[in-house]
C-alpha cells in the first residue's frame, strides 16, 4: 500500500514563501506522474503542478513563475516551492501519485494559510 505524507504547510504572510514536501513510502520513480493539488472550502480540488517520472513539469496558469515542483528520487520525495504567496493561495494542498496501473494515491493534505 502506497502512502504519501505531506508536510511543510503553515501560516505565511502575503508575499512570503513556503516549501511543501511529499514523502512516499516507496520509489516515486515507479509512478508515471506526481502532482500537487489544492482545495478550498466549497470548491473542487484543482491541479497546481505536476511532474512526470522523467522530470517534465506542468503548472496551473495561476502559479506559473511563482511555484516550482521538483522531485528527489533518492529520497522518494516531491517538493513544491511556493513564492510570492497571496491570500488566494490559502488551501489544503494534497499530493497525488499516478501509478502505471492507473491507480491514484493521495496524501491527507497539508494546510497553507496566507494572511493579508
């Protein structure tokens, strides 16, 4: 059973930075893609950033130029560096792993609160 554990969330002032981590219980290279999603109350979960097993990245338009997704295969960890955070970035951030067999695995999320 794959387990994903997010960490690094917290309270930050507008304009500040945070780096989220997603630690997997197994080799992340076995996954086709790993993503960061976020969700606020009453809204659907939205894709923030994705990285394939070969390092190809993709970002939501709202975070391009401010967020960076990266992976460390040796540590089985995916990161999301977030800069110039704004209050609309307040959300629970989730890590997802897309396996080759089509299954998805999700972490429990980490809360990011951006104060104005």
